[in-house]
C-alpha cells in the first residue's frame, strides 16, 4: 500500500529521446509536486499542482511538461532529453498545499541520459 | 546568498552522543520548517516539523526554531549507527513551496 508511487524506478535513455514518469498518491492529498535532485543531493522544486491546477512552474525548460489528470496523479513528460537532465526525480504530495504540512515523497526515478 | 544553508558535513559523532544539525534561511516570511532524513539511494522521509519559536521534542529528536535569527536546528540524542544519513532542512516559501538545503551528512560511529 505505497502512499506515493512512481514509475519507473530507473530510466536509461539516449539523448534526444522523449520519456515519461508517472506518479500516483493514495493519501487523499490535493497538492502534488515534482522535485529534481542532482548529484550533490540538492532538491529543487520543478512544479506544484493543487487540485489539478498548475500553481508553480519554477523556470523549468519547456521540454518538461507536467500533466495532472486528477488530484491523485501527476505525470512528467520530458522531450528531447539532454545529458544535464540526468538526476533523480521525486514526486511528492501534501495536504491542502499549506506551508504547514510536510511532504510525502515517492521512491524516486533515477534518470540517466547517455 | 543561498535561501537555505546547511553545512554539508560529514558530521561524525560517536554512538550515544548528541548530534546537532543546523540550518539558516533567508526568507523572513517563512512559517513552516521541516527536517527530513534521506538514506543513500532512498527518498527523503519527514522526521520533524516546527512552526513556532522554541523547542519541539519527539522521541530522540528535538527541533529548535529561532525566527529572529532565522535559524532552525535538529538535535538527535543517543545517536545510533542507524541515524547515519543525510539530513535535509526544508523551509516554506509561500503556500505551495518548500525550499530545501543541500543537506548535512551525519555519520554515527559505532
């Protein structure tokens, strides 16, 4: 009964390809996020969705396109992958998007672009 | 200036000692503060949250917040080798965003 599940866990692909990462949460949270963690462990927010509505787009290249079909799902599609996109991508969710509630993270997707 | 700063470590403490982890932040409007623990190859796990000045204790963990000094800390009492991990400080920025520090790597020596 995973609370926030991401697929796939590992993704190895060539430069220029397009790939998607899926995320689902069963916590009843109404806010979901995508974070990117680089090789130095720095977690940087990419997107935030509240009730399927995009709230934050943190100057992410438009090759990255999130989609939230409902408040339990937030997917990330990446076009024309570049070497610099290699990182671990974490999906997370929280209740009501209030600053007072911590995140629950998914297990992460390790993306390697070769 | 980074928005949330942590010493990257590693911070090495002997088993049974108190580990003290520190974090400073730049946004005076931040209202919520969190500590996450991340084991190598795993996702961050929320261990403490604190919202008002002072101390908050939960088992072996104590979070301390001083908004005037823009400082938040985490104390781990009776440190165990299983506490060895990277500890991430996160600070709210507005309603829908947390900013993370780069984390402090803690090593508890048996």
